[in-house]
C-alpha cells in the first residue's frame, strides 16, 4: 500500500487525523500550510503514488506468466 501518514487527515494532510473531533484543538494548529509545507506534502503524496504504481506493475508482471500457462 501507499506510504501515507496514519496520523494525518487524508483530505487536509496538514491537519491531524480526526481534527474535527478534537474539542481542545487550538485555532493556530488548523491554519493553512505555507507554500513550503504544501510542497513537502505534495512531494510525499507523489512518492507514495509512485511507490504504489511500482508495486502494481510488479504484481502485474508476476501474474503474466500465470495467464499464459492457462
């Protein structure tokens, strides 16, 4: 599977998971990320997606000889 942060919200990665349920959350912690933070988030998402695609390609190659035998 993709290497994602299990503690980060998937839709808003700069927020903690289930941020909406935390009643003691401070307003400053839920602010929009800076451009540099956004860039880092996007780079992590790209790396996770590329890793997932590589695993899928590997699995596809593993399945090809099985299909040819049948």
